[in-house]
C-alpha cells in the first residue's frame, strides 16, 4: 500500500475517534510511538497523519503536552436576526446577545477611525472621490478568546456627531443609533466567501495553522435605498456556524 494511503488511513481513524467523542476537546492523542505500534506504520507515516489533522484544525501541538484535540464549539449566528428587536424587548448589540444566549461571555476591543476608504468600501457606500468614511474596528472575544473581527464603515458626515463616532461600547447597538439618526436599515445585501487568512488576521485571531476564514460583508440600506453601513466580518471557519432561516410560505 502506498505511503500516502497509509497516513490517510491513520488520519481517518483518528478523525473518526475525534468526531465520535473518543477524544474530546482538550484530550491528548496517543504519542507518536503509541500510534506507530497501534497501526503498524513508520514514525514518518504517523507524523504525516497528525499533520493532516493539524491542517484541518482538529488538533494542535502543544509544547510538553503532545497533540491536543481542539475545542470545536462553534458560535451559532443568525444574520437575519441582526436588525430584529431581541426577545427580551430590550435593544442589545446582536453579537453580545448571541454569545450571552449560549451562556458565554462576550467582550470586544473597539477602535474608531475616520479614513479615506478603499475603492471597495467607497463603492459599496456609494461615496464620491474624497468622501470620508468612519470605521468602527472591533476585535470580538468569547470567554476571553479572540473569535472574530468586525469592521463597520459609515459615511463620516452621517455619524460624526453620534455615539458611533466614539470608541466606547454601544450597548443597544450601532444599528439602533442609525435608526435614531433617521437612517433605519430596511434592506441588507450579504456577500459571503471563504479564503485563507492573511498574517495580520492570523496574529489578531490567534489562528491555528491551516484554519480558513469566512469573510462576511453586509451592506445596509435606509428607506431611501441609500447605503448607510458596510460591515465586514472575518470569521474563523472552525468557530462559527452561520444559519439562515427563510420563510417561503
């Protein structure tokens, strides 16, 4: 049997054990020597098999601890609910509400900057040459771990005197502030695609080797069909599940 088939077979058996729960999150896989003897293969074959699992984001190598199964508890996101009033009746930032509903602790670092936007952002906001955008850059955490980034861009003239222009957390959410400014979002357009992260994203999100990200861009329009917000989220694929619910009755 070819060496490639051997390491894939070992990887497949380990993968099956992880998904079945035989090796749960935080569990240590058998050592290279134990796997070599168990499967009757060479040490190099074992290393290739484990490397495949590392690339898939299932395990990570920890100094002095060996190969550890990663936590795969994905955050469930419902994009269609972002503009809805929360079930409690209280306005609340959508990400914080979603995380809290799972019994987990949300937090975020916020930076607010006025910029000359890139061509892509300017086009989505329908800004003219030289028009400025205000961006709220957020690194969002769940239980103290970096989970995703969310950069929300607004026409600078629209929000410069509002809470959106200040770096503090907006408990009721920036969408509610836009509504109070007379620019409630009544239509949104989503673009979603996957790619590998750049080095900045790897560092900020503390991504494991081989972890892809989902880029999720939402453009919000007011009642005059004017774009008032472009939100760009970068979501590590192993930490997020995006669920859309459509009523087709």
